[in-house]
């Protein structure tokens, strides 16, 4: 049943509000995703604080315009799904990329990150970046590397001294 004008206005206002607060938005073309697959994807995205919506392109174009985001040529042709993410943009992109690879029923068309437009190659690149936790671990490991090396050098001198003392003691007892 078609939506009334009031329902369409409410949808556009809801989308506009989500677009304004979203850290990132991903636009996917949905080529034959069945409801079970969509539900499974929605559950995975909800765990990351993201939302998956299947929306008419014309309504989403209006919402993007009202949210004062750059107009996207990716919101044209075919049925599209929009994923809104409040945080963990890389993790959300990774979940979407994994879904695309396993089902082969969707593809990235583009998106927005911090209100800046991205094309599909940028979204795929974002999906390949390490996650926030992994980046923090790498930075901490880099910071700790000189200290760890210094401790190993000091421990090496002490262990060398203990080896000499142990060898001397064994020589005396023999």
C-alpha cells in the first residue's frame, strides 16, 4: 500500500535526523537480498550500534538535501539500502564487506564519513583498515618497544653474570 504524503514527510524527517547525527552512512545496492539475510545483517549491525534501512531513493535524496550533505550520484537506480553508524565506522564497513563477500548479493555504491562523500573504493578501503582497538595496540607496542629492549639488555647482563657464577660453582664442586 502506498504511503501518504504525511507518512513520506515523517520518513524524510527521520532520515534527516539520522543523517545529521551519523558518523558514517553506507549506501549499498541490494541485488536480491532475501528477508532472512537482511534480518541477519541487521542483527550484526545492531551489535555495533548501526542501523540498516531499505528506503526509496527519492525519499533518501530529500533527506540528504535537508541534512545539508553533498548530493550523491550513488543514490540512483535500483533499490538501495542505507546503513547509519554512530561509531565504529571501520567495524561496520568490515561487517558489510564480509556480508557482500559471503552473499554476493550486494555491493557498495558509496557513502559518507564525517559528512564527507565517499565512493565505493573509499568504503572498501575503509573496510580493510585495522579497527580502533588494533590501532591502539599497535601504538602502545611502538611506544613500549624501546623500554622493552632496554629491559632485555639489562636482563641479558644479569643472566650472563649468573651463567658465569654457575659455571664457576660447578667447576669448584667438580
